[in-house]
C-alpha cells in the first residue's frame, strides 16, 4: 500500500504571495502561487508544460505565449525536487463566471456532448468552479506516481482557500484514471477527439462535498488535513477577499494570515 503524506505544516513557508510545503514521501516541494507573485517560477512551470506537450506532439493544445497564459491563470502549482528542478505542475483558471470561459467548450465544440458540457458548467457556477489546466510531470516513473497524487490533490487547496465547491479538468482517459484517487468522477458524456483524433479526452469533476465517497482512503485523509490547514490560515478574512488581494499569501498553519513583505 502506498503511503500518502500530508504536506507538513511545520515546514510550510510564506514568502511574497506564495505557499510552499515539503512532502517527505514524494521528496519534493509543492508551491501554490499567483503568476504575478512568482513570475520566474511560473515561467519555469510554463517551459516545462510547453516541452512536455511538444514531446507528446500536442503543442496546439497549449498556449505557448507566457504572458497570455499568465493572464489566464488564477493560481498555479509547481513541484520542485531536491535538486531545485521544477519537475511538474498544473494551473487553474477561474472561478468561472460563464461556460464560455471554460476551455472545455472549445474541446467539445461541434462534438457529441457539447450541450451537456455547457449545462454541467452552468449548473455548478453558482457554487464556484476552478478549471485545472496544463498538468505535467517529469518522465521519472518512480517518484512520478507519488507526485501525480500531489497534483491530484492540488485543486482542493484552492477550493479551501477560495470557498468554492468544484474543480474540473479535461484530459486523456488514462490521466484521469490516475486522478480518480482524489475523488474525481468522470462525467458521463462522450469523449471528444481533442486535440486530435489520436486522443479521447474526457471530463472529470471534483465535488468538495462528495469527493470522500469516491477517493482512496489515504488521499482523502491527506486532502482533509491539507484543506484544514488552508482554512485555518484564511479564517480571519473572507476567502474571495484573499483571492482578490494581489501579493497576499497564506500560511498553512494555525497562525493568522499576515501581509508578506512584498504586498
């Protein structure tokens, strides 16, 4: 049985609008930040995503322009190994205000399931949706399995911080199978041939209220611990006020949220 460790709150750090936590099992540091707060780190994440997508021949599915991608990103996560290399990451856009803001509408355009995608997004918008995009991991297979589980948990950190209920993602079926560990459910709609006919892209939803029913026990326990750490750190101010305040950061401990030196 694989052990999944919660991010260690003792080793959490707050610096210029980011949260950084060390995971001793996956042997890497998870950083959650806004692109404007960590532009160099976001650039490293973006370079890795561009290279990874090119390796699989799907560069058209990713915006290669760094600034446009940053402007479209609410939060991003990176995984950094012991040598200081960025070895994976993911980004989120949102909270979505309309179905048209979701890239999923592009992916299912003109395909069976397009109407269902629109309806699912529209129905959930009042409770808040983040769309997870451009996840990638380094090719190293052994730690990669553990690090994939970290990425699968990442959206819950933002859900806790922003006070929203849903995350969504679209990806190849074999990637979504890995993310089922955190309680995601594949939507019952036809797959779409995106970015081309070699792929069958499906949609996954994470519901903050029901994920524990569907996730692996170790992942669910880690998610609850990590979400509690985020919620304790943000309880002194409204979640959306924290989201809108540029340059502010959260510490995943019991201490009150503090302004960073760069705020």
